[in-house]
């Protein structure tokens, strides 16, 4: 089995915190160097970002640099794939780069170590409702994209996207996602 870390770089020209990153973890049933299985998981993450381009202004860049690294038994390994780039499509003003939306992931096992989060942002002002929280349509769209990623991952017999537990040394497949209609702020562990 191959265990991979897939970093996605997100850059924006305003506010603070750029560049940001989402780090995805996935497994394949084949060996670490079995490119076809890993490519399918990388494509699933690409499709996820392509499905949420309206969550980013047109001056926000989402990039995969083509390099995945191993974790667990595959630590120290790396592999190179085709790079990809996704542009945001939203227009209008930007919200504070600190405001994000959050997908909470569950795996069905492992308690706290079987849960993860992915922060989505920086966000455009079109996401903000008059009551100071994200519009319901945005929460619904983000949940649909998360569920589509789970479905793609679940239907692919040779691997899955999941939450990595370094304590247990195991990757647990995503089985459920939730998105709350509120803004989230990703804080440093030192905050």
C-alpha cells in the first residue's frame, strides 16, 4: 500500500497569510511507485477544487506542483506527476483573508484521530450574507463538492482520500463530511 501527502498551494494578492496550503492525504492499494492509482486520487482532488472555483476570486491561484511525498512506511519517498492549476472565478470584493469556510471530515472510526478539517479561503464577498455568515447556497455547494470527493474516493477500489493519524500510523478513509453555515478561522497552535 502507498501512503501519500498531496500539498495544494493557494496564493492571493491581498490581506495576510499568502500563500496558504491545504494538505491532503491518500492511500493506494498498490506500491508507492504505482503511478496510475496515485494519479486517480490526484485527479479527484483536482476535480474537488474545480468544483468550488466560485469560492475564490479570479486573482486567487490554486496549484499542485506535481510532487507527492510518502508518509508512514513510505516516509522519505517522493513521486512526480503532472502539475495543475485552478483559477478562482468570483468577482467583487474580498473578505478578510482570515475568514474561511471549513469542511469537517469523518472516517467512522478512530475517535478524534479519525476526524479532520479542510479550510477553504480566502473568500469573496459574494459568500457573505447580510447576517454576517456565509450564504446557505455556499454551504450547500461546498458540502456537495466534499460529498462528491468522498463518493469518487469510495468508488475507486484502488485507493482513497482520508485523514492521516501520525499517532496511530494509519490513514482512515473519509466517509462523511459536514459544512456549517459559519466562518472559521484557522489559527496557529501558538494562538
